């Protein structure tokens, strides 16, 4: 089923018994977020808070907090259509009347993709307008106690290229609330809105910005979809929606706005003006630190007369962004081979904050073709910020990381199949290099036939200064010893000791808590890949050969917490106790 707006989706959740309505008064400062986190951890229902302190608007969270609700929101038709479109590219070459007739259903579906202008009288989002202190009374949430303030956590930020208005971007960039007229605009280095702002600054012009809250669930998905820079997100929303997206002209602004949105916030971002933004507990599971970002001056806010304020809470995986990201990868994966020849399948791991780790099944029809494809991946859109890329030519399910890692370790030739590149771009939220937006990358390959058998049980005895040893999967050992502050040289000593005894384990990961990290995929991926910078923290013996470092097994990764890393996210104890005490008030029938 396709939902035209947030209310339709909310009512469907209610009818499905997958919506909990919380009528008890709830504070948007920390309390609401703690309730949300507990519910999503148990894969509980969507949450509608009807009595949020300081606001007359209800707040809806956890809309996409399970795979089941994501499937309900979007249905199976968008995925089927995407597969049909990609398959038709072969069937329609060369184009013949019979081939076109055979694809007539797809053509009819594609004719539904686009925008549909509706008059202002038919646009619910224009029912009311706020001009004086336009942000006052909206239920902005503070999720974590060290956050710089309340944030808009589910904003759909719309911009147009200042010289080419038909080139638009719809992205999700967090917005810190400074006052009733002003917010931050967290445009990161790889975001389309940031590109538009860069062009406006070159012209010394302010950039008009519209921020939508709510609307069809398809609009939210389109805003976070990792599509190529020049592919219009509004058309992606229409494709997911299965019909033309209704838009109307903002009578007080320069942009068209989705007619079915709950809120539309309009204003401008002036050139060359920055203001400290953050900290913010983000989807990496840590606090991103305070930095200077552009400023959004809000001029007016349109909203439905009975608007619902949509929000999400981010933090340690798995949160809502995990389930949305998983859906979008399924939706877009059929297009990867067309955009990047040689790529059969591609997966970015939400458990690591997405950009920290990606993997691909690639073609190896000639020697080293996989390497060329790896370079192609690292040069494509948001994938350019991938910190660690893993490649294989074997048909594995990339979502099962242990199977992928075993497949690669069986085939990995350390002398030729590991590359580490320093002085590259990092995701803005990744602080493992100690320098904002800068870091390093690694590319690891395992193709062809297996070259070794992997151990699956540790039998090599104690290792000096290592107090805990666990197996994550075949070939991958997880160990822990002293904290980094107590012994920064431990990975070098560990490498020397296990190499001298001729260990069978090709990969050894040093962490702060081996048993917890090795217990499952989510803790392994989250801990390991958010706590190391390849150029700093990969240890191996190596020879320089023809300007290439030829590594030798074993490979040791130091994934301990280190000085300068942001703090891990933990709820404040008094808030935990408050929610414990009030739990039956929130859910009296539970």
C-alpha cells in the first residue's frame, strides 16, 4: 500500500496494532528519547506522544523501527519496479515494437513518476502559517544529555542550485535549534545541499532553503537514499510512492513544497556565516563534537492545522536508520551493476555508521579486475567516504558479515590484496583520525580459489599481556588486554608474539572487551569499525616492493578506545530512573 501522508500511515499502524499512543505528559528534553530507545531495543511499536511538554503538537517516533513497518510503509512494488527497469535495459536493446509492448506495464508505471502541481487551496500543508517566532512551541527533542541543545532529527532539507534551479537536492541534515528564528545547518562535505551552498557562497549570495517535516513516508526514504548527485530525490520519492508527488508553490517563498507535508519551514542560509553547532549524539553511537556550521534563518513555517511532528532518535545501532538503510539498499541494489560495471552486489553496513565499512561482490574476469572495480566504488558519490572496503568475487550474502569475512580470509593474499591509503577524506562524523574530514582508507580483497584453511577454535595457548581471547568467526580472533592509555604499544607487541609462533589466525582484532565484541555481528561491526583509522591502527610486518607494501600475516587491528575519541553514548542515570518509575504511566495497559 502507498501512503500519501503521515496521517494515513499513522492510522494504518494504529489499525495494525503497531502504534502505542502515550497520553501521559512527557518532556522532550531526554525523557522522550529514553522511552523511544527502550521500545526500539525490544522491536516495539511506533510511538505517538500526544502530551509533549511545551507544545500543542503530538510527536511521532519509531515509524520505521522494525523491518515489518518499513515493508508496510513502502510495500514490495518499488523494489519490483526497480528490478524490472534494470532488466528492461537489456530487453529493450535494440528497441523493437514487440519489446516495447512487452514492457508496457513498466512504461505505464514510469508515466506515474513525477511531480503534480496542486493549488494552494488543496494543499493541507498551507492550512496555517507562523511568521512571528515561527519555531516557537514546536516539540524539538534533546536526545542525549551532552547534546548542544534540541535538534530537528528528521528534517527533509530542500535546496536548488543557485544558477540552475532545476537541479535540486533533498537531504536529511540535522538542525540544532538556536532560538525561535534560527537553527544550525549541518551540511557535510559529501552532501548535495552543501554543494549548492558552496556555489551560492562563491556568488556571495544567500541560499533559499525549505525544510519539510512529514509527508509521504516515501519522501523521508528519498531524502536519505544514496543516489547519484544529479538524480532528483523528489523523483525517487515519486517512484517509491507509485504516483506523482503532489507539490504546491510556497506563497511566501521561492520553492515548491510537498502538499501533504506536516510542516514546511522556509528561510535562507547567508554566505560566509558560521556558528558553533553540536555536540550531538549521532548514529555512530558517539557524540560528534562541536564545530562551526552554516546558519539557517527561518522566515516562516507552514503547517497542517492538526499537524503531527515526526522525529527519530539516533544512537548506537540498531536504530530506525538501520532499517531504512537496509530497505534502501535492497531498493537500489539492482542499479549498482548498471552504474558501476563489474559490481554484482554492494552493501554498506549501518552497524558501523554506514561510511565506515562497505563490501561488494565483484567480477574477476581477468586478473586484478576486482581491484579496478574497488577503485571505481571508492570514486562513486557518497561511497567516496568509505573507510574500509572489502571485495570478493564469490556469491555471498553481504548482509551476513561473518560469512563474507571468512570468504575473504580464505582467499586473501596479504602481499597483493591489502591496500592502505593515507591522507584521504573521512566522514564528518568519524573522528578516528583525530582530524575533521580527514583520515585514511583500506581496501581488502579475497578472490579466486581458497589459499588456506581457516582455524575455527583457538588452541594456541596464552598470549602475554592478553587477558581475554574469543573467536568471532573462522580466521578472526578477538582479544583484549590493557586499555590504550595504559599500553599504546600493545598491538605491536601482540603482532610480534603471534607472528613469531606462526599463528594460524590471519586476522586478530584488539578490543577493550573481547567476549562482548565477538558475541554477534552488531557489536563486532560497531565496535571494530568505529574505533580504528586504517593508517594508524592496522599492524602487520611488511616489505616495500616496487613502491608497494607487501604485507605478511597475521594482520592486527587495534580497535580500542583511544584518547581524543568522542564519548560513547549512555543515557543519564536520573533519566533512566525517571523512565523506570513512570513506565506504567506511559503504557498503562501493558
